[in-house]
C-alpha cells in the first residue's frame, strides 16, 4: 500500500508538488524554510485543503476536488507527529495515547496504549504528565500515540528538532529500529540533511513549493538534477567552468576550471565554449601523493581548514587565491594527522572523472562571466609549487 499525491495551490504558500511513497518506505521532504514541507503534510492528513490535485492511499482516494472527494482527517487513518508533539499537558502519557483509541472498546484501550508505550521504550512512564517528561520522552509519547491508531500512513513533522543532539541520535536509532516493523508509507519533514540521509529510502527536494528532484540520498548527492538542488542539499563542491572539448569516442567532456583542464564523463548537452556548473561529492575528491601526479584531474591545493569528529576529518583546501575556489573532502582523522594535513599544508588532490557532474549554468553558483577570466585571475599552481599536469585531450 503506497501513498501518492499531487498538490497545487497559489496561496497562502504556493504549491505544485508531487509526492510518492511506497509501503514500508520512508520519504524525507527537505528544502529551505517556507518551501511548503509542513503544509504538504497537512494536505496529506486532511488538515489543510489545497486548491486542486489528489491524494491517494492504496486504492482509496482521500482527496480529489474534481470528483467531490475530501475525506476528513479522522477518516484518513493518518498518524501525525507534530514538531512540538501537541500532547495534552493535563493528561498522563497513558491518557494521551488512549486518545488515539476512541474506536477501540473502552476495556481494551489502556492495554493497547501500554503496548505502544512499551514499543516506544516508555515502560513505567504511564502516569507521568508531559511536564514530567524529557523532550525525548515527550517525542516518544507522541510517536506512540500516532502509531496506536494503526495508521495507514505515518507523517513526521521535524520530530527531532526540539531535542538536543545526543537525544536526537538516540531517537534516530529508535526510529530506525521501529520502522523495520512498519509496512506503511512514512513521510518525514526535516531541515537536517544528515537526518534525512540516515533515515530515508528516498528524498524529495522542495523549493518554493515545487518538487525539484526525488531520489535516494546516494543518488541525490552523486547526481543532483540542477545546481539549485546541489545548493539546497548543501553540497560544498559546486563551481562554474567552461566546456573546452567534447569526445563521444572516449566518453569525455573536458572543462576549464581556474586554468586546469578537468575531464568529466561525456555530456552531449553542452558545446565547447559554453559555461557550465559542475559538482563533485566529497567522496570524489581523493588525496594522492606527489608521485601520483600523473593521474587524470590532479591538482594542488592549499589546506585552509580541517575539522575532526569521531575518527573522521573534513578538509577544505583552496585552489588558486579566491576563497570560493575551495574543495572539500573527507579522510580518516588518523590519515590527516599522519600526513600533516593541517591549515597551510599543500596537498595533491585527484578529482575523479566519473564523480564530476556537469549541470546547466546557474548564475547563483558563480557568475558565468568570470569563466572567461579564470586564466588571468588564478595561477595554474600555488606559488613555489610545481605545476600539476594538465589533462591530455583525446581526439576522436
């Protein structure tokens, strides 16, 4: 049983969005504030009526104004966890969960409510009121209440935003364990991309109420549909270059970036001389040793920042002199220490050809006009360093 929806309206928040979530799948809705994520959830739940579109769960239509269908929330069997939980402060945890069991015989409600509190790891908290619970415990009561309805769809509206980072990590792990037993569509609204990547089977990126791309987290990071999607998913390695050579025979498109020739997988949509955006995931930037400089797409960079966390290091290294010409990559913290990868160090980096994604030019990623001036604005290597070899052009 899956969920599909097309939602359109012009006000109060413009929407033209498509949602598809399969049974047993978790779909994360991501995008900036005001992009319509929470409004979409309310449309799915029947708490907000859009101008047009449809909402279908399994074989049942919940909303279709052309056919005069608009089921109220109680008939849609949706479990909804709100951002601030919406627990009744004067009721105990048990009583809050029992509210979702109005259609269950009275003598069964307490037993069923305790079952769902136990599933949420809240045994022994039955008689505590919300102000006697931590933020994480309140969140779990809200989740138990949502699941007690045995919903056909579970909607989560930034459920971890009101708790600290340590508690959030614990709640994420609990949700990961719990969702294995749920065969229903789960739609999660989040502003936290790490959260979405950890939990989601697929992500939908929204901007100004419109669906820009839906893909697995891995696909989204490796192959964003546009420069805008790359920015909205916080990809650091997004730049502007210029196509200088195309070869279908060798499956290669060569671009000029800061005076360096970079080889990417052949892209038929671009022509020599055309400005393009290009993006590469952090995993596509590889630290190499100086004896490996003959490798394709290898260049020097000056380390400007190193952040270490739990055995991993995220390194930012600048190519040329402009601050925005900085590549970010990740390595093990022990490797960074052993090779003295610290601010001020010069490193050799290889940009993997297969990882470079070419996209239509987007002025917001860098003015295309600067592409024609890269040779005069940036040195081909760092002062005092040997010039990294330029990629050889293949002929067809």
